[in-house]
C-alpha cells in the first residue's frame, strides 16, 4: 500500500518532469537556460581569471577592469558609445577620405534598452548590458523551445534548446552584445508566424530590424507562407489573413531596409552605412566595391585562390542538400523558408570571417530536426561537442578575434 508521503513525493514535479515539458512550456527551457548560464559563466570567469593573472592583453581597453567589462569586449564598445553619446553626425574618415569603422554599423534597439537599465546599475553600461543580454537570452531559449514545440514535439524542442544554450557560441547570450535581444525578437516573430498571428509578426520584426541586420529573411518567409497557403487553400484563404500577411511582410521589409536611409539622412553621406560596413573588410580583402552574392567568393579567392572558390561552391551545394533533406523539411515551410532565406542573406552580403559562427545563431530552429536530435544518443553527442567547443570559441573569439 502506498503511503501518503510516497504519494506526495510522486506527485511533486521533479527536474525530469520539468525537462520533459509535462508541466509548462516555460519551465523546461528556463531550467535548460539556467544550467547553460552556469556553464558559460564558469568558462568566462575562468578565462577572465587566467587572463588577468597571466597579464594577457584583453580585447579592448577598459579603465576599470572587471568581469562585467570583460563581458563587454569588442563590438560592445560601440554599443556603449551609442548608449552614452548616440551616433556621430558625420562619419569619421582616414587621411585618404575613406570611411573608418564607426557606430553606424550597429543598430539602436539594444543600446537604447541598455540605456533604460543603466540608472539601475549606477550608470554602468557594462553591467546593464550583461543584465539585458542575459535576460534576453532566457527569453530566446523559451521562445525557441515553444517554436520547435509548435512544429515538432517536446523531445525536439527540449534538445534544440539545449544544443542552442550549450553550443559553441552560447557564451554570447550573456555578454553585452545585441545577439540575444535579436534572437528573442526573431524567435518570437517566427512563433507568431507559425501560429498565424500575423499582426504580431510586424512589430516584433520592426524592433528586430532595429537590433541586428537580417530581418529581410523574415519578410521572405512571410511571402513564402502566403504562397503556400494560397496554393493549398485557394478560395478558402480568408481575405483578412491575406491582408495581414501582406501588410506585415511589407512593414518588416521596409524596416529591414530603413537603417541605411537613416544613416545617410543623419550624416549627409549617401552610402554612410554601406561604406561603414565595408570599412571592416579592409583588413581581410582590401578595399572593395560591394556586389551582392560575391563576398564569399572574394574572401575565399583572396586567401585560398581557386581552391577557395571551389570550397565555396562545395559549401553552397552542401547547404542546398541539407535544406532539401526530409528531416529538415519536416520542421515546416515557415522554419525552412526563414532559415534558407537567412542563409542566402549571409551569402549575399556578408564577408565570412570570425563573426560567422555568431551570425549563424538565428538558424537555431534547425537544431530541432532529426539531423541533430533523432535519437537521444545523437542529441547527447551534439551536446557534448557543443560544450567542448565553447571554451575553444571563448579563447579564439574573445581573445584572438572579435566574434
């Protein structure tokens, strides 16, 4: 006969029940997020202590070295400038008249949010930036879980979230970068699209467009979604849905194209944003004129010659093969359309270098496919690989080159 105490213990939700998602679509991803922050914080803190005691040169100068300023290296310095001083009204130029790297390459939503929090942290951008990024990372994990759950099952959602939160670049979910805020908004917009809450996609997409580049892929996903619904439902497609999809898509597309116009209007320089972005290319491929779909070939050809060109072709063919696999297509047309469009965006405009792993993070919904999580053994293997690669990524990206 079962005692009352045993019954109480059996009914009490344990960690396994939370992770299995039987209680809440919030509990499981938050438990995963909390565990991942312990790992990432321990790894970052270890590297901070080792670098401090060994006298290593940090990525950026700081007047008050601390773990929080250490968590605000590289591009975070530009977000600090924006949060504390805003954008320059003129772009800086070198002696030959070429644009130098400056704050116009970074969008305003994240530093604006950090500025709101700064009074609560004694005016410190570094502390506020880490707090905002970390909380946004928690939200991104929750929404990724709910997104994969909506197109798959709790097993896929749980493991996709774990692979994302413990992956090689997972430490970026708590440093003073805009990544986690962008992912929070993006996963929310994709979840709204999957659930056909089209009017919610637009505001989330607009704020995301003011956080990081790449939102045009969301507009493409909306267009594909409309075409698929039109083909399958024909006359049954409600007019109100069609209007909502079209309007949301146009709004998101306009937002995704707006920042270069803002930069030009404020600075008076027609190509202020593009010239600023190209200023970061100089150290890799020299001065270049931008042409869509050429940056990967330019980078590979500069460093590896014909072999590099062939390597890019192999990568692109492999990407097409990956997205056409049944296991990936099983995630649904919305996830497939967005991730494929985002991949095309990276190929079209981005010069591949050490920032590429960071820029691949919006493709995290793909982690819910059977390619990564078909069996527990496969999922655990990928998880171990991710955890093992994270300290490597911290050393390579946080000390030797900006991520």
